[in-house]
């Protein structure tokens, strides 16, 4: 799963005396809570506003939907209460310069995420490392200052560049607890060379466009630079082991005038929830939940405690979908200003509760994001399935245009909503359009089926319920919640085609076709099995024959009943 719903919580450790109370400062794009002094708070805000302004000016990267919150402790004693035992992306200690650079690194990840750029892992980390050194020099913005520990590592050790550009989140090269491993050092050096070195810089935009359109890095190197990965690696070794490291100066001056801010006493709701979230980020959900419950008692109408408890129920603690969905739904009912919470609630709620609450939750989300096509089509789909055909039709009429990527969701809902509300000419016109634009075999077949429906008038054979298309649920919490901490599972793996789901009274079995042989695996308790789908959405299994989709199972051999090869622990659709 991707990043957690809370945008970012950064902890910096300034060497100042602690204050007795919390103060809140807010700039145009950030909010900051501190128990320390004003000078350091404004200094931190200035650095983050400078980074945000630079990216907005040079790369046109947009802002996240909510202001990131920065928490600055005034003493090491206060910091240690919340510092986790292991390094976390939300906590930064040590030297002040390193702490600030690491915090900027994480903020750059946030900007990239909300720009919807699909960067490979090495490029995402390398970009964040490269621009984490942004500072002001002689009235200009300087980028590319050398990072000593990266240079030291690369001078004394090296990792094959093929492994770097192929690494994913599960790769051993990436899984270091700090931004100091060879993966980070090499990614930083490679992005530094590609963007700043005289021979490579002029062709970087071509390379970048190839990457953004899904071209693998080895092919992108060949097309943009006429170099193999091995040649790029040799060039990189010479670059980092040379006598100098290039920096870039941008003739851009940051306007500090808007940062002359006065602090106000922090609302107890704000700082107590900030402390609860810091406990949660440190994987201490017992403390986080206790703080959230205390805040809920003091502020019963506040949605924030439910958001934190929702995280703890899913990503950081119990891993209880129903409990997390209930907490997120409570936050939605109380009007949380975070659009992602509404989607997460619908993705995690039990089916019956979701059917009852989905329209109200989606309507509340649309009040926050009225231009969201995804939310509006999801709401229209819910109305359709609840036989509110006029409402479904009118919701879709509010969309002035649709993107090519939206036609397979828009047209099936619109055609059925128009047809069932007896707007037959509109239904037939939309069905004819869908037939013309459908691309995939599944969409072509669906469009033909809906066209046949649209040609009918007051049919006797059609059931009084939409059957041609079931709109997909809103995205699961996969894009909105913190990474789920799955327990370590050991066992054997098998790949094959999922051909049948056998449902006995007390016995569920998945049958795979493995190289032409049918093999059965026991599904003891579906609630305890991890299911990984390609879309990230929940999956509902129906009994009987299946479509033969490729699947990988992790199972415990010999743990199932007779006739099975073992008990399933993880199901993964390929």
C-alpha cells in the first residue's frame, strides 16, 4: 500500500530551550506547532516554503489537498517521548542540518505523489535526495550541494546499477532503515549527474518523458543518451570519483515578506492530536488511541480522533478492516476536511453498512471536492444500484466532459440510469457512443450488451434491477492508508490459473491449473488471508468456475484437509 492518509508529520530537533506551552504558526502552505521559540519556527517555515516555491516555479508540481503539519520540539527530552526505537520517516534526530535535509526529502516525496508522476523508485528517491539540499546563496537558489556520506559510500563501495534501476519497494537494495544505504547514495548520484552534468543535462527532459510514459530505464538510457546501463554506470563512477561535484544556481529570489507571522496559542485539539499522531507514527498505537479517546471526550464532535483510531485499526495496529471502516465513517459523518477519509471509509466498511451509508458519505466528500469525477461517478453508481435512477442520471449530467480513461465507468452507469428512468433516446444515443469508443474486449462486450438493452422499450423480460453493469466501489484504502504491517509469513509458493472456487458447508478451496494439473488449496478463514489484487481493491469470490486468471499462492504445506496441498496464507492476482 501507498502513503498514509495524513500528509506528513515532521519532527525536527532544534537546540533551544523548551517552552511551557504550544504555539501555532501558519504560513500560506504549512502549519507548524511548537513548544519552542518563534525564531526557529519561522526559520523552519521559511525553508519549507522555499522548497515548495522552488518546485512550484520550476517543475509545476501542485500542492497536496491539506497543509502539511510540522511539529518542532523545543527540547531533546520532549522529543524522546515520541521518538521511535527504529528510524521512521516521520522522525528526525541527530545533526540539525541532516535532520532538516531528511525532512525536506520526505516533503519532496509528498509533492511528487500529489503531482501524480509515476516515477521508478530509484528516480523518486534520487530526486528527493538531490533537492533536499536546496538553500539560498547570494540571492539565488542553489541545488546540488554534495552530500558527504553519499560520496564517502560511493568512493568505498558500489552496487550494480542494473540492480538499482530494477529495484522495487520489496527489494533488499531498498530496505534500509535510514537514507544512507548504497541504494540512496547511487540514486542521488545518478539523478545529480543526469540533471546537472554538462554532457547529460541537455537530454534529461527526453529521458524523463520516456520514464514517465513507462519506458524501462535501460531502454530510456539507450533512446535518450545512446548509452547502455553499463556505459551509464561507468560514466557515473567517473562523475562521483572526480575532483568536484557540480551545483546549479537558479536566478530566482524567494520572497520572505509573507513569513512575518505572529504565533497564536495552539488549540488543545490541534496539539493533542498532533502528539497522538506522532505516537501512531512511532508504532505506539496504544498511546495514540488513548490520546485520541481523551480528545474525543473533550471534543465529541471532532473528526480527528476517529481518523487516528482508523489508522491504528488498519495500518499500524489491529489490522481490523471493519473497525477501521467504522472509525473512518465516523470521521466522515463529523465532517472531516480530508477527502481521502471518505474513500477509505467506503473501501473498508462491511458491505451492508457501505450500502446504507455510501450516498451520504460520497455527497459529503463531493462538498469538499466538487470537481472530482471519480467521486461523482461513484455516487451515481450507488444511486443506480439503489434504484434511485433519476438521481443517478442527474449526477452524471453535472459532468461537462469525461476523459478517455473514464468512459468504461461513465457510460455503463449513464446508459442504465437514463434507460431505467425512461429516457430512452438518451440511453440509446449514449449506448451507440459507447460502442464506438470501447477498446478492450470486456468493454466491447459490455457496450454491445448495453446497446441491446437501450434498444428495448418497456421490456417485459428485464428484471427491475440494473444487471448489465455493477459499478466498482471507490478505491480501497490502498492509496490512502499507511503501509499495512503484515506479519511475516513463511511457506511454499505456487503459480497457476485460478479455475474454480469450491464452496462446501465448512470447507472453501481454491483450485489452480498448474501446468495442466488441477491442484486444490484450503482457504481456512478468508478474514485471516491476505488478498493482493492488481487494482488494490477488495475482491469478492463467487463459488464455482472462474475465469482462469493468473494467481500466486503462499501456502503452508500439509496444513489443509485431505485432497488439498496446504492452507493458503496469501493470495496474489498477477
